[in-house]
């Protein structure tokens, strides 16, 4: 568990909502072809990134109903491009 502040110049947020075909949002915009579009979005971010790809942080926010397999698939896509990956947590509310 890590709480940190991030360089917002090199920060991107991916949000995933559940469904038969999970909806994927990158930078607040819904990607038309879901995970397939995410690949090209990540490639675009990689092309625009500084020399050190690990200086780029990708925050992944998943709805609790999104399967662990989909979440892992997105994490793998991010890490394959040498970005730093963090999952957005939710506090347990009583």
C-alpha cells in the first residue's frame, strides 16, 4: 500500500466499467473499441513519454464488478510499455 503524489504532467488515468464488453475510458474519454483501443492509446502515450518510461504513471480505476482477469490484462498492457502502474483503491465504508 502506497500513498504518493504524482507528477501530473506524466500521469494518465484508465477507468474500466463492467459489462459483456467492459467499457474503457482513458483520460475521461470512452474508447470505442474497449481494450483494443486501449492498446493504441497506450502506444500513443508511450510515443509522447519522456525517455524514462517509468517516469509515466498510469492510474487504473476498476469498478468492483470488473473481473480480475480484465484488470490483470490492463495491468500487463501498461507494464509491457515500462510505465509505472498504480491501482486506485476505495475505502471500505460502514
